[in-house]
């Protein structure tokens, strides 16, 4: 193997290792996007409100006086004059945020696209707004104080590190640059702005670890449910999942639909009551098992109930019903029923 080929292999191996370290303990983007998608639209609406405050005479100071903010009297009224281009810049930012909020509301945005659009929009919006603040007071109130806290909050909602941290680095670099240009640079400020990216990194790592744990638990539960149903299918003629009330059918297979005579079109037996297909005397027998709370050590135990089903055609079918109690607090799944024709 040539030296150039070996060098290429080493470079690729190093890049793969860095990527694995960077994405360590991250859940899939589809799962993460579902966690923070409800926060995107309210965030854009808040930014629209924040930008429109600048269109008022006196900016945020006018709003503080209108609401009777106690400390507002300590600051003199700001000059009502404002550069026209700054005003229209805030108008443009507000319109852009409103359009994005409407787009996320009406369009099903793919997870990768939604993640990038939301992060880049927050970065561009925040960076432009901090550079065009009308004076030092507005910069302190609307940028220097809230932006680092907002970055810490955003780092914990589940955005992947490869997308999040380049944007956060740009925000803090611009925040430091604006502070220097406004004559606010000091050792305390520099150290503080340098500490916030570290806090964001640690917060994001801890949250990604929690999200990954949640994703693994959900995956293992789903796999266990599928495996249990597959195993029951091997020894039973039909299988279905029933809600915690022991009556509502949540999920069924094709063979159960055929057995009950409901057909395979539409949802079949899903959403129906199991009691609809039982004679009156059998309803009480089934209810006595599903209504009983699981005793210690009996969760997941299999119980056998010889019974009779009555399909929609009125035919009576002798069956053995295997009942697995899977009830857990907070979930809709209650029982796994395996039905074997006698």
C-alpha cells in the first residue's frame, strides 16, 4: 500500500473517530426533533414581539414606563430619534420570524431541515439584533443579559451538537465583539462570556444523555412488545392488545378480525369493545381477571381463561384466552391476549 493511501486511511479513521466522539450519546434526530418542535413556534412569536418593541417611540424604555416598571424612573428618557435603517431592520426581522412561525405551523418540516432552520434563524436574528441596538442600555437589557441565558436554555432542548455549537460560538463571539465596540470590555465580562459556552456544552451533554436513555427505553419496550406478540402468535390463533380497562381493543392482527367476522377493511376490530363479542356470562368471567389488581410478583404472569366468543354472524366459538397483564401506570396498553380456538 502506498504512503498516500495509508495517509488517506488514517485521515478517514481519525475523522470517523472525531465524529463518533462528537455525536456520542445522541439520539436520532427524528426523536430529538419531536422533543423540541413544540417550542419552535412560541420562540419565533416571542422574537416577533421583542422586535416590534423597537418600533415604539423610545424603544423598550417606553414600554417600561407604560407598565410602571419601578426602576425605569432611574433612567432618563432615550432620544426619540432612531436611524431609519435600524427601524426597518427590526421590521424585517419581525416579518421573517413571523413567516418562519407560520411555516412551521402549516408545513411538515423534515427533522434535519427544521433543526438547521431553527438554529440558524436564532443565530442570525440574535446576531443582527445585538449589533443594531440603539444604545448601551438597550444592548445590556436585550442582548448582554438575556442572550447567554437563552443559549443555555436552547442547548438543553435536544438540538444536536454538530448543529448547535457552531451557531453558539458565533453568537458569543459577536456578543464579545459588540461589548468591545461599546467600550464595555473588562476581564470579568470576558471570563463570563467565555464560561457560558462551557455551561452550554455541559448542559447539552447532560440533556443528550437523558434523551438517549429515554430513546433506548422506548425502543426496548417496543421491541419487547413486538417480540412478545410474535411469540404469542406462534402458539395462538389470534393476538390482540387491550387497554387497561380490559375491554377496548387497541391493536389486533388479521386472524382476529377474521375470527370475529369484522373483516380486514378499515381498522377491523381496533377501537371496538371485546365485550361485544362475548356472551353475558363470559363478560363477568373476563372482567374478574382484568379488573383484579396485580399482586406482588404477578405482573406479567400468564392466566388462562377457557371462554366462548360470539362473532358478528352469531356463531359461538370455543376458545382458550391467554391473558398477560402488562399494566403500567401512565400507559394505555393493559393486556396482551392470545386466543386459541379449542
